[in-house]
């Protein structure tokens, strides 16, 4: 029996970008929703999805913090004199 293609070849920290991680996560969700994966592959795909979700949340949090920093310094309200 041929081996199934690996649906998660890289670690989340090795993901090229947030967008690449999201694309992989979407593929995993689609595969899980079909219910056509063998049980072991379903479990490993679920684990990979959880890793990617954590990775994406961390990226979003970092961007949110940068935006807050920019908003606080660049768009600081002027005080009335």
C-alpha cells in the first residue's frame, strides 16, 4: 500500500510566512472535514493544525503589538496648550 503524502512537511517555526502557515492550515482543515484520512493521519494532521494555529496567533499578536506601538508614537494625540 503506498504511503500517503505528508500534509505537513515543515515545522510551524519554519513556515515561510503567516500566509504560508494559513494556507497549510486551510488544507489541513479541508482534509479533516472530508473525513477521508486514516485515523493516525487524522490525528497527526490535527496536531499539525494546532501547531500552525499557535504560530499564526503568535504572528498576529506580534503585529498587533507593533501597530499599538506605532499608534502610540506616531498618532499620539497632541495636548492642548
